[in-house]
C-alpha cells in the first residue's frame, strides 16, 4: 500500500519537483560536491537553484547567482560571441585565411580559414602529455607556441578533430585583427553588453564567491585539485562564471538585440564535411539532445569544472548547469532533469512564475 501511495505521489509531482529531487540526490549520493542550475523560458527565469557546497570544508552553499565555477569548454561560446561581434562589425572576416591575421604563423602543408578553425576542421592537434595540466603562467601567444610547429593532422575541411587549441589560435588572430588583448575584446563585446558581471578569465586570482575545485577520490570523497593555469587557453576553456550568467548568454541568442540574425545563424548552425553535418558550428555545438530536441550550446569538462549549456531555439528554453568537479558521469540523471523540465513546460496550464 505504501509503495502505491509513493508512486501516485511521484506521478503527481511537477516537473520542477522531479528535477529538484534528482539534483538533491546527486549531492546526497556524493556524485558531485556542488552544482548550480538555471533554467529559463521566453526570457523568464523559471528555475534557479544551488545544491551542495561551493566549499565543503567551510560548508558554503552553492548560489546560482553568485557561485563562480570553472566552465571549461563553455568558454568557447563566450569566445565565439566575441568573434561574432567582430565579424558583424567587419573587423574580422571568418572566411579569410589564418595567415591574413597571423602572417608569421608557421606555414603548413595546406591553408585554413578562421571558420574552419572555429569548427575544428583545420587539422590542429589537441593536447599532448600533461599540457592539459599546465600550471605555468603562459600568455596566449606562448600557448600557441606549444603546437604551432606541429603538422596538421588532416587536410583542412576534410576532417574533424575537436581541440581547444584551435580556439587558442583564433583568439590570437582576434587580438591581431583589432590590436587589443583578447580578454578585453570579450569584455567589451560580450561581458559588459550582456551584464555578465560574474564572468571572468581564470587567472588563479582571488574572486569573491569562487567555488573550491574538487576531484573525486574513491566512491564518496572529494579532495581539492592541484592548481592549473588556464589563461593561455582562455578562449577554449579558461573562463569562470555562474549558471545564471551563462543562461543570460543563451538568452542573448534567443533575442534580436545582441547579434543580427544572419551572423547568429552562421555561428550556431552546424558546419559540414561534404554533405555530412559535423554537429558543430563556430564555437557552438549544434545537435540534438537525448530526446531528439534540437539545441545549440556546449558541454564543458575541465579540471574540476563541468558545465552543461543548452539553448533550445524552438522552445525558447535555456538550461545552464555548472558543477565544481570534473565530469561526474551522471548523464542519465542530467537527461532526466532536462526531460522533467520540458514535461513542466509542456503542461497546458503552465504559467511563467517570474519576470526577466
């Protein structure tokens, strides 16, 4: 009898309540130390909550508007937004060769464009050895030197290899195009216009409300991770942010005030190799989720930072989830959260609960 009552109660729960239960369980079962979730529809914040701890020792709870996480490769849409603004202003041409902006970059066996770089179609290699764990204070230029002399892995446009180094090179091209540091380009073109007040380059600096970054040890224990310096790969994986700031970025792409429709579509639509989709645009994944819903966005997995950032243009929904640990391998649970959210939004009696 008790089982029957429990099942009926579960069936009667709202989608948000189901999502809340799943997320609480991730913390209770020690799958993650802490996480923040922000979900919007039609520009309204409908669900924004923190779970677990930003600091396990001091028991500082996660706050979705304040807790600052490493966002990993969710940095790419941030960087891509800066590139898109420069392209819209005709300060850079993504169809041009890399050598247009970086004539001293070592000559390769084939040429490639900025657009190919942004879509991982240029043949640039990925990390080798311990490069991912770098803790030297390298500049963007010094980061490019790590791979600039290596041969391309395939003819540009004829293969796909996901690599953050392509965005290292793109950020250097952006700097040269406008003669301004990449960090300041993004601040001027993206962070300030969109009021992303809690989004920063990761310089190992002291930042108020920055989460402690953890890695899993055993089944139920988290330990603070060793330090890394991500500034040299800022465009590909070096930003810090909150779940609410990342949701704001997504909503900028659902509106018409930030970018023109043509430029926006050019960046978020999938590129192709021949007639085959790569499911990646320019700094944006462009694909279908586990339930075949079309989205653009990005997943970010860095050292002690994991982010899920999905923008659903047909539904006008943005989902932003940030964690202070590396990939916890809880895809089924996260997918269940997303399904629960869409279940709630699909109800005929759903009424927005808040204003933008």
